[in-house]
């Protein structure tokens, strides 16, 4: 019985420690980034014109020059290498489904000047799959990402 109590205490203390680390990280960052993602019912059409889910990458960048200069396929294959001097954070959001909406809360990393995204549309050559928006506050931000057909848009 005493052994079980010790194990429970260790688990609880460990949980508190892990939680406090996350809270401390939020204070060390610039605040919170709220990302609202809305997907229409026609996103990422297949050969049969059926909608399909997509994967989305969200980048927090110090500068936008390299992101703007590179095309989708270069970023898709080499984003970590290409953006290494400007990349503060990268988050991959898998399976954004047609007719869905989700809100994601991320720590806003101090020094972030731009939120950039790429969307993995199956017909990437003919889609608008790469966008960026400048942030004007390091205390916290909200961005809205909209997916419609093979077009992505972002605004703050």
C-alpha cells in the first residue's frame, strides 16, 4: 500500500514538473499564437474531383526573404536547411479535412516577425500553396488560415 502511494506521488509530482516547464516556456516566448484553420468542402480535389485532406506546415520566421524566394517543392523537401537562419519554430498539422475548422494554440516565439505556411496540395504545381503574413506584435497574435480548393490564404 505504501509503495502504491509513493508511486502515485511520484507520478503527480512528475506531472506538475512537466506542466510547469510548459508554462515557463510560454513566459519565455513572446506570448501565444492562435491559429484558426478553416477548410471548405472542396479542398485538395483528387483526379475524380473528390475533396481530400491536406497537411499544413506553420513556420515562425525572423525574416521572410528566403521563404519568399523559394518555391513550394524546395521548401517541402528542404525547409529546415533553407530556412535555418530564420526559422524559429515549425509545426506540422496533419490531416486538415474538408469542411473542417480547428483552432490551434502555439507559443509565439520571441523574435517572430512572420508567420508562413505551406499546404501539401496533391496538385502542388497548379495551386496557391505558400503564403506569409507579417506580425506587428510580439506579445501575442491571431492568424486565420483559409483553404478553398487549391488555394490557401492567411491574414491577421
